[in-house]
């Protein structure tokens, strides 16, 4: 029993000692070839980035381990103070926009393109385009949106400022500003506080003073 406790403690110490993510340094970040990179951007070197020339990153953005950003022709536009937690996926031909202060929890999938599931066409990228019916549409996630872990957002969705999406939700239609949504499909369950707008103002004033 004592031996087991010692083993558990050693494991905990190891995790604590290696908890810092391996973010790209400034030189490596510049060499990725992003369309735009803001100040104090942190991106794990364990991310997969495709078509970086179509990806813009605002100030103080952070992208954690094992995320996949695959930009289509319309690109991915990420604002400032955005956090994308581990194992998130952003992909598709349509534009994907994450405005300032957006927070994506882990394992979120955002699609700006989707195969046609009706059976009227073939699916998956191994099939020539003439046999497929890929549906694309912009995904706009406005300021202060938070999306819970394991959620899926489909093409053509706009999530209004300050909306909150509960974990494991399926978002296939737009969400109103400062609404709280949950479920499959996601439905509004209550309103969200707007106090965060006051906190944003204070933060921006503090940053200017620095």
C-alpha cells in the first residue's frame, strides 16, 4: 500500500513538472506563414495547421495541444483574447470567424463545410467532386461566446455576442446574443449576464495603461 502511494505521488510530481505547453517561439511562429499574427500569440507546436496563408490571428490568442486548423479558400479569422483548448478542429471552405474573447473548450468541432447526408450523392474526400454535394457556409462566432467541451457547430451558423453553449451540444442554427444554449439540437435555456462587457472595458483600459 505504501509503495502504491509513493508511486502515485511520483506520477503527480511528474505531471506538475511537465505541465507547460510547448508553444512556438517567435521565430517559428513567423515561419509558419500566417496571413496575420498579433502580439503575444501562443500556439502549441503539437497543432496541425493547413493553409496558414488564409489564417489571421489577433493579439493574445492561445491555441493548445492537438488542435487542427484547416483553412479553406475563405479562411479562418481569429480575434484577440481567444482561447482554443486542446483537440479542437476548425475546418471547411467557408470562412470561420472567432471574434474577440471567444473561448472554445476542448474537443469542439467547427465545420464551415459538410457532405450531403441525404444519400443523393457520394461522400468523403476520396470521391471526385462531380459525385459529391458539399455544402459550405460561413460560421461566425461573435465576441464573448463560450462553447462547452465536445460540441459541434455546423456550416452557416452565427452565434451572437455573449452566447454560451453547453457541453456536448449540437449547434445547427443561429443563437441569439447573451442566450445560454444546450442540447441536441441546441436550444435556448436561459439568459446570460452582460456584466462581462464591463469587465472587457476594464481590461482594455488596463492594457492601454500598460
